[in-house]
C-alpha cells in the first residue's frame, strides 16, 4: 500500500494512540499534522486551548513554534546565496557594520548557520525567556552580540539564539527588506501559507493556543502564560504556525520538490555539519537537526517558547512530514513526533507473517483498547494485519504480530520473552458480538470503557 494511503488509513488510530498519552501526561493540548509528498494525510487536535477556559483545541489554532524559526532563516540565507546576493563565507561585519571591533564581526555566515560561531546563546541577561522583561530590540541585540565569544569559531557546536538573530539582520541588510517582508515574499507567500509567520500579529492573538507553565511536581496546576513579542529575535525564535502549515512548509524541503531551493542547497542544509554527543549523539546541519529514526534519516527542528513545546520532522527522500505542537512547557513533542514516525513505519514495514490468518474474518472485529489493573494495551489493524501494542513510548518495542485462528482467537507470533509470549488471545463476546473481555496469558482484560466502569472510575471525556 502506498505510504499516503497507509497514513490516511492509520489516522484514526494515530489520534487514539496520542490521546491516551496526552491525557496520561496531563498536557493541555496537542495539535498534529502528517503529510506525505505534500498531501495532508492526517490532521487533528486534542485537548484544550486553555485549562482556564476549557475551550476545545482545533487544527486551526496557532502555536508559537519557536526555534523552527531557524529553518526559515537558513532557507532565506540559502535563497540569497543562490541568487548571488551573499556568500556563506561572508563575514557578519561585512553586512552589520555595528559589529566592527567585536569578535562577532569576524564570524562567517556559515559558522552562524551551523552554531559553530562560539557566540553566547541568549545574551548576558536572558530573563526575557521567563517574561521578566521584553525580548531585545535591535540595538540591545547588537550590544549583547559584541561581547567576547564563549568559544573560538568552529571549536564546538554551541547552540545560539544570538547567532541566528544576527542572521536575521544579515537577511535584512542583504535583501533590502525587513525580515518579515522577506519571509512573506519568498517563503510563506509562494507556498500560500497563511497560518505561518515570523511574529504573531496582535490581531491574531485570539487564535493562539494559550501557553501553559511546566510542572515541578506531579500535582502542580499549570497556569496560563502571557504572549511575548520576540522583536529583534524573530529570526531565531519568533515564528507562529499550525501543524498543517508547518508540514506544508517542510514538504517543500523534500528532495525533488520545487518552490524554495535547489536540491543542491537542500543537501547542504540537511547534511551532518556538527555532531552533538550530550545527552545522546545527534547531528545538526545548516538550519536543521539531522536524526536517524528507524531506517529513516530525517531533518527538522524542535521549539521551546514560554508556554509551547514543539517538534517537526521531514524525511527528505519519501516526503513524510510530521509536526507535533503542544501548548505547555515540558510537553513531550519530540518523543511524540518521533514515535509517530515509528508507528507509521510499523504499519508500512510489515514483517513476513509466519502464520496466515484464517480466511473470512473481519480484522476490525478484534480491535480495541483493553485495560487491566496493570495498564492498557491495544489490538490494532495496521495496514491489514493485527498487532498488539502498548499505547505509550516506542510502539515497536511492545508490538506483537497476531494471526487470526477463528472468530474468537488470535495467536501471537512465537518469540522469546518474559510476558505471556506464544499464548493465545481468547475473546469473549456478547450476544451482539461485541467484545466483553479478552483473556491472554490467563488474565482477563476488558474494553477500557467497561474496565473504568468496573472499578468505579469516571468515564473519559
């Protein structure tokens, strides 16, 4: 089955799978989009705009996507390089005379793009991230960037919002346009993306999903955080958008797609420029993180803003793009976006079934979410085969292939393990053929709604 059709068929389960985790993690809201080759294959929103109002979140609500901004800034730099307007080895001081006499004047555009400049991350006073004062204006930004570098250029990968803010000023100097006007004329405009931009207009504030605080303890109540204008730092962290528009933008970075850049520029942006070893080994290109997820090499970016945590990925070869936007600090957007790709791949990369299903049975009559005192598991139809998995974490780690024996029995593929491996799933059905319970490994599990009623828990909303 083509990837696009697989994702479209899987979309209802993607939503169910993520809602279980959103609810368990007490994340107020999450917005998700998945595209394949530019086609929107799944789009949904779960939870609320604001815990204070309880308003339902929709796919049309806007999020602050923060450091996704760096991908737009890098794209603009490469467009200007392709046009011959600037070069990657140009010095920052060439375009920004105000830096004269400071170490920052000698930094190359390429070093700034790859976070190899050694410049400080957020300036000497970065309490704007805690909303204790405004984000820097242009003069304050230049002043913060004139200080001594932390490292020599190209000594270490050192993530820097200051560096990308300078790139925004360089784009303005080289193009003769404001950063906002350049993005509208050369990126969001040509792609016809109206829910994506470098700084949230005041008139669109009512469309913004409210940002929520993090939690220091499990029973802490989140509070709603005010909105912020990023001013001179829009090129590093100011962007807003919807998951659908983010994936449409990322899809234009797939190889072979026209509209933004040549494939030569894309390959340079997306190749491994820097290796980062803490907390785990990962790579950064020139504006994109580069990761391995299963057998895919993906590029993308995370984003952290007061009240919002976000992550988007693109497989440049297949055109699969995934965006997960949460409206709280500490929202596990990176984990969820990564595991959505793994779940999609679990549906795409079906192993050779050792035991054929008995013919004539509807696979969907076995599916559902089942609960015990120990937790929940799903039986799901993944692209025409049945799989049991836990709706948390890496789906491949808990997936067990199942084959149909008869109308009331599924048999797991034989394997070594500590659980009830190799023992059949036996279904008890009502007179109407609904599942009353399923027994596997000797223990019964009930459909989750029935289990909650059985133990006196309130129904799920």
